[in-house]
């Protein structure tokens, strides 16, 4: 399915603020340009707080009536707890870049969302982000009561590189004593550092994220090809038996489409309850653009519904 005119306009607008050409690029300058993108009016919530989670900056989003345990209204159930990892190739992105996404999940799912400001490459290469992701997840579970959240409904979620960190956190939690995770939401996740997939040839130019971007991201995050098959960087090669149920969302015009869908099959074939949804006419980076693109709004609605169902 070809992209329609509104989608093409969004792709072109987003591409104006993203690195151009074949790279490599200066990550500091790329982050500066991305930070200059005008932000829309934030979706109002009950409370948004900046916290420190074991040395990692986090932002905690609370929906209406989801106060701390000691002042939650009588009869109000504790909310689902979502730990969200932003995308950006392990190199770009921030708490601010995905503030809108986290607000939409918080409001739409009625969940407490903890967004993780994990360390970025190349200053902090693999496995720094992996370590931060697990540390934030454990902190969130330990402090859930303070935010009116239920640690028994712990969800990890993320887009792109953040989807990688979400499922890798599930692997580590399984192997290292928790915390228990009940759902993983993976939005066009990066699951295979080899990049040997037809979708790279089909979608590697002209759809916001490019093959050159992915090459640069992996070179920043995990320099050298030798270790890129490790399960904590390329979870497509991991033993995923016993992981929590998964919702995997992919886009038809995305270089990462094939590896995301291959990972969904890997989960399913390993006995993990998995729902995989492809949005044919969309592109890598569409998540959160629901106010503009109806199909993106449907994706957000599906994510929020899956989280709400945990209550």
C-alpha cells in the first residue's frame, strides 16, 4: 500500500529534523536539531514528575485520580504500571522527544507511565542502555505504590530501539529474578543488528528512517560486527521461552518491518502469546501521530486497550 498524501507530508516534515545523507553524523548536533522541533501543546494529565531511578533520570506520568497510595480515592483500583523506553537508535531521543507518546498512553490506558532517560551511545555504548533499562524497571516496580500503580500489572513498552530495550528487559528479568512483567509492547522494534532483511532494500530511502541511519546507529551503539549477535542486543537470536505476552506493531514502509515481524514469529513459535499488527500505509516513527494520521491513532488505541485489559 502506497503512502497517502497526509502521510507523505508527515514523513517529509519529520525528515527535515533528522540527519540527512549517508553519515556518519555528529550525535550532539543531531540531538540539538531534534530538540529544536516545536512541541505541540501537551496533553494535560493529573501529575508529571521528574525523578531519579537508581541514577537514571525518569519522568513519571499519572492519569487523573491516580494519586499516591495514601490518597487514592476509596474504591479506586491501582493503575497499570508502564515503563516506556523511547526510540532513537540508542543514540538520539530523550524524555522530551517522546513526552507526547507517554502522555497519550497515560491518558488512554489510565496507566502510570515511567519514561526512562537511559544513557545514549556513542558516549555510552552497549550495554549501558540495557543496564539502565533493567534498573528503571526494577525501580518502577519497587515504587509503584507511591504512584498509585499496581506492580502486579507491570508492562514494558518502547518503540524502535526502545522496543529492543523492552524485550531485552523481559529477557533479563526472566533470568535475573524479576521483576515480574505481564506484557511487552514492542512498536517497530529493532531486533537484529545484522540488517539483512528485504525491508531494508524496499524501504531504506524515502520513508524517514533510512538504511544509512540504521548503520550509523548500530556503529554508535555496538561498534564492530563481532558481538552484534548477542541476545541482549539482537533478541531475535535469544531463547525467548517464558517471556510475557507481547503486542508487536510494525509499519509497511519501515526498514525494520521484517525483523520486527520475524521476532513476533519467534515469540509465537516459542510459546509466547503474541499479537502482531502491521500498518501497511505507515512508516517508522508514526507512533504518536494519531492526532494527524488516523491509522496511527488506531495503533495507539490498540496499545492502550491492551494495557487497560490488565486491570
